[in-house]
C-alpha cells in the first residue's frame, strides 16, 4: 500500500466533527506524481457498492485506536479539482479524534490517502501519471504532500455557514462529555421527552456554544440524572 499526503486548508463552520474535503488533487505533488482525472472512478463504484464506510485514520496509523472516524463512500465524487469526500470524526469515542479536530480548526493539518496503483505511466518532466487507483483509506496527518487537497468545511448545525475561523468554537472536554450524555439520554427517553419536556439543550448546541451558554437554569440542575433510570413503557 502506498500513502499520499496532501496539505489541508480549513474553513471551519461548526463543531460536530463533520467535514468536507478535497482528499486528492490532480496537481503534481512533491513526489512528482500526478493523479489523472478518472483514476478514482472504479474504486468509488466499488466502495459505494460495498455497504462499508472508508476508514479515517490518524497519521497513517493501522491500529484500531488509530481509526478516528470514517468517510461516507456515497458522498465521493471526482470534481475538476480532485476527489471530493465527506467525513465524520468520532469526537465522542476518540481522544485522538478530538485533538485532530482542534488541528483541523486551526488550519494545522494535512490529508493523506492510502492506495494501490492499479495503472500508472510515465509522463513528461519526470512525472508519474497515476491512471487508476484503488483507494484503501484516508488519513489526517501532520505531514502534508500536496497543497491542492484541502478541507472545505467543518460543520455543526447550530452555527450554520461561516466564513471566519473565529466564528467556530472549539468545544472543551466537558462540553463533549455533556453532549455525549445528552445524546444518550435522548436516545433512551426519546427526543420529545429529553428536549421538549425536560428542556435539555441539544448536543450540537452544547458543542457550538458551551454548556453554560445554552442550558437553562432548570436544565442545568437535572441534565442527566434521568439517564440513570430505566424508562417503562406500557402497551
């Protein structure tokens, strides 16, 4: 398996760990390789028919703990710039994912993808042209290779579109833990009970604005004790 690293430029708009990106660009990289448009056509079709999500790893890692999220194959497409993808970082389950997300928001991260070269050919100027690639994984990495690949957006529903890095807020560890507990409570009790009856803030609100900014005084007193008790249903 070969790895290709690409520089990422971020434009954060939220704090849910969701992002869109150009994961591979069609420009010549620092290893003198150039991906030919259409190189991902077959691998996109294969992934979309597999029913699986593409692993999102940290810094080329191969261990289970290095998987910090996933790429949705159904969002992959080739654009004039390169391979477009949409992904999700596991902010709830991975400390590494949370650290990576902070780097994404600070414009201090790169993209890498692991692949097998199915077909390649020599090009002009000592460039190798990659004609067909089998995509194996995508990574976030601190070692970029190609400035053409970049993260386009990083999103959280509570904020909506934004053009300024300062518009996005990095959630604290306590915010993330609270949001995760609220989400579990909502799954257990039902969204109507958790949000409308009990008045709990929604997880995206906590991540975007902080628990102190979104919770009502009543909700702050009882946010998650209800999660400890079973819900009995009649019928």
